[in-house]
């Protein structure tokens, strides 16, 4: 499974998909019960193959499904995606960037730089830059994790000076214990400067990594700016290696075992700013994002 992880290596295979008719569900959402509806987002990694086949058609499908914003797979796509989203009445406030910039002690020149990411983000009106992965070979020891956290703190300071917030989005490998007896997530929590680096908590990866999403959110009160909403198939065991997670484990919001209402309530209690739906694997991503939106609209 090749995670986001190599952002702009777009596939040339055109994936067919059917566009589901718009669902006018906004009026059914209890806004007072859930403040995230006004700005509910979709992480575009969900639709990576569709975007490669037809970017304009895909962004329209996201708007038709009812989403209010898009979270970019890579800040480098901002020049093309942000205007398209705006044309369909959606905003863009958050973007991932190449993980090697911070996750690799010696990043290749082609990965770009924090400064370049900041320049693109500010030019296109973004608020969040997200460091969202660490490749194998760069995450196995406590020293590696601590060094990444220190580089993130320095990058977070640059982001702060530019009016941006740096976030870290985890997967499940961070929940496996290292030789020190602590997990990578424990070390990130200890080492990230809360004033400079916040978390984007993904409830699926928490659950499959063996951590309770609700308890994780509570533990990080005041340190989580964004949340990813995706559901986990019943009976899925703890899996730390993201490459070994079966595609069937990824479920539409409401179709799995995670209590999404409790997630949203807790997110509100701890100060989360916004939420994005994501589904890494789906046989029909456009249908899946519609299903997730309709479920959220009924909460």
C-alpha cells in the first residue's frame, strides 16, 4: 500500500467512477449539536485516482456530495486545486506536504523545503501544513523519532512566523512500542512543542493501532487542531504496519466500529477546529464519500 506518501506521482490509469447525484442534506444537520458541519472537509487522498483521471470532474463530485472544503494531498497541488474548489463554493485550509522534508534526515533535493511549502500555503490562503507520514527505515528507533520531532519544532516555528499551523498526522506504526518501552506516539507527545506543532488525529489509525480514539483525543486536549474521520471494519486486529492493512478494513463513516458521535463530541470538548472525512481504500470512492456525508448529516 503506497501511502500519500509520494504525493505528486500521479497514476496514469484512468479509473472510471459514477457521480452520485447531489444530496441536499445541509438542512438536516443539527448545527448546534455539531459545529463541524459548516466546514466539513474531505482529504483528497481518498480520490487520488479519480483526481488523476479528471481533476475538475472529481472536485465537482466532492462539492455535489455536500462537502464544504478540501484538504490537499500535497501543498504543491494548491495552484490547480484551490481555484477549482473555490469555483464550486468550497474552501481549502489544510494541505499535506512531502514527508521526506521532515521525516528524512537527509531529504532529497526533489522533496522541496519547508520554506517552499510555506510560500505556497500562504499564497493560496491555507492555514495548516500537515506532516503526514514517515517512511520505513526512518522511524524504527527512539533517536529517529526524537530527531524528527525536533526538526518539526523548527519547522513549526517557521510556520508560526508565517501565520500557519504545522500539524502531525499519524498512522498506526507510531503506536508500536520501541526498544525503550515507549511508543513513537509517546515520544512525539513528549517532544513536540505544543506551541509549534499540533496533531491531526486520525481515529481509524488510532483504533487499528490499539489506542482508543476518544481517550487519545482527551489526552491531547488543546493539542489537536484537526481530526480525520474514517471507520474501521469490525473484527480487525491491531496492525502497526500500514502496508499490511487490508483494503476491507477501511469503512465509510458510520459503517464500522468507531463511535463517531462520541468522537465529534470529544473533538468539540478539546478544542478541535475542523474535521475531514477520509477513506484510504474503497472500490468506489465517490459513492463512499457520499455515504459518509449522509451518515454525518443524520447525527
